[in-house]
């Protein structure tokens, strides 16, 4: 490859630039470097661990409840503790990536996760268990914006949606692995302490991820936003290291400040609610909140719902053998349904950069509503084949459509609609606001299941899904193919500035 004297460019222009061979032939696509793939692979870990821990809780919960003699309220605390930690961590810690750097938080969050995970496997009491679940949530919450940013600020614009979503897909992989590991441990060990072994399986992989994250590049876009031009040029060259080397030199444009001094002094959190960014804040946070009401309620308590509706065994079994038997039945059904989460995200990966974020999110919300409606209808049937087919059809449709649409798109959009200087706090706030819904549904789900029943609860979630579609349409900003360095979207522009 050849290259002439470098002209001053932005980081994203260097990343998006297509090398040219010596005869003048252009490469049709922007080639990913080894460093870019390394960043992507390490960013998948946080989503994998989230799926593993949160969905494994659904399998572990009956044994935890039996060991610590928990009632419905305490079960709700177990289900919601990690999600509450994510709620706090996404804003309180994730926003720090705008100040201290993407790489620093990328490492710190995984060290935090490792510490609480290790202590949890030996937790002697229910309060210690809750603290550890909450602590792991803090780390995973920080990962929500940070993992997205380290990917999206380091890769070509034309494949950003595909790569961010394929990393997010590991949440579904983690959910499937967590459920499968839980089932295998239950089947082979049959001990009340099996739940401790389930969580312990993640300790060694966490150590590997912590070490590997020390060797990635700092985000050049973040360095530029801080005025560190020379460091940004060095990291850009390292990010784009390839054989043969292209580019051989990097000369970056300095940031041109367009905000008045008094506006620059305001915190990133305050800026989220200014007119300039309000539309993006609503789009990034409200549909995600509505989505999490159903995603985490259904995801965590799928085993409980299956046992309750299908009635294969007594869900209030008190002896260890009975609890494990119920748990294994529910885990098998949940694992089968989790496959649809993976299928949905795989389809989303292929469509996000072709079909558009807004279309997929709206379509997904409608599909989720249809799936929950089928599941609700099944509760009115007598136990038998028809009821079983309907409940599984409903949950299968829901799991597929949630990851095809809103569960994946809300995560993707939150890291794209804000400018670099407030991208971390913006994505973090959106994740935190969403997790208010996740915490609420995780805490109240077991209580509501016992008090109002399954059908009314499912009908209510149908309504939240339809509302999510309406809000998405009203505040839509299409970011497919957009240059993130130019994502300062006017609040009165209903479709964003696609393809900049």
C-alpha cells in the first residue's frame, strides 16, 4: 500500500479510510486491525458476564431461598440486587469514562466484578450475598457505557452497528451458558450449595479478562476531546497497526470548541437535559426503561413462570430433592427459550446496518407485545398440550423479538446519539434509567405473581411494549452509518443526521 503526505484528519476519518494499493486499486471495505478485534473481543466479556450472572440467578434462586429461608420479598431482593447495582454503576461509574478515560474504567470495572464475585461464592449470610450481588451490578453497570464506547470509538462507521451488537450478543450467550451451567451442576451435584458453584465458574475467566484489558489502546477520540493531540496520534497509529502499515503517519485535527465558556463548565449530566440533547436523552432512556420492564422480569423468572403455568410439579416444594427437581425442569425450559435470545441478536447483527435502528426497535416492540399476549392467553387454557405450545410459542416469540429489536437497539442507540464529551455519561444515564425498570420488575415480579397472578402481569407488560414503540417513533433519531464525531443532533430533527 502507498500513502502520500498526510493531511490533517479526524480520528474517525483515519479509521474509516480505505487503503489503496500501489496500482491505485481501492480495497472495497475498511479492514479491521488486530487491535480493533482485540478491543471488540474483550468488550464482549462484560455482556457475557451480565447474562451469566443475571440469568443464572433464576436457576440459583430456589437454592438460595432454601439455604437462607427467604420469603417472597427477600427473593425479590436477590433478583433485583444486581440490577440495582447496574442502575447505580452505569451513571455513577460509567460517566467517569468521560473524565478519566475509557481504558481506565474498562479495567477498573472488571477488577471490581472479580472482587465481589469471589467473595460471593463464600458469602456466609444473606446480607453479604446481597452486597456482593449489588457490587457485581456496579461493575456491570459501568461496563454498559464503557464497553460500547471502546468499541464504537475504535472501529469503522459502516460496521459499527454490526460489531457493537455482536458484542452485545454475548449477553444472550451468557444467559444460555449460565442456565446450562446451572442445570449441569444441579444434575451432577444435587447439593444446597450448588448455587455457589454456579457463580464460581466465572472466576477464572474474569481474571483472564482483567489482565488482557491492560494491553488495549486508549480511545483516540476521548484523547482528542481532552486536547491531548500527540497522545491521540500515537494511539491512533497503534490502533491501526497492520502489515503493511497504513497509515504510516497520523496528523489529527484539534477539537474546535463551539460551546460558550459558561456552557463548557456545566457537568455532562446537566447537558443531557438541555434542549440541544433532550431528544437524544429521551430516545436513549425511556424506550430502554420500558423494554427492561419485560426483559428482566421474564428473563429472571422464566423458570418460576414455567413451573407455575405448566404445573408439572409443586412450585412450593420445601425439601431439597423437590426443589432441585423443580429447578431442573424449569432450567431446561429456560435454556431452550434462551436460544431464541441468541437467534434474535444474530439476526439484529445482520440487519442493524442495513435496515436501521429505529425500524428494528419499533418492529421488535410490537413483536414482544405479540409474544407476551400469546403467553397471557395460555394461562386461560387447561393444562395440556395446547397450553404448553402456546406458552412456549409466546416466550419464544418474545425472546426472539426483544433481541432483534429493543433489547439490542436501545443498547446500541445509547452509545451513538450523544457527542464524545458526554457520550459516557449519556449512555450511562440511559442504562441507569433503564435499570429502574429492571429493578422494579425484578423486585415486584415474585410479589405480583403471587398476588395478582401471571395473566394480569403479562397483559401489563404488553402495554409497556406498545408504549415503547410509540415513544421510539415520536423521538426517533436514526444513527445508522453516522460518523460519531458529528453526532451533535439538533433536537428538532426527527430522523437524525444519518450517514454523516
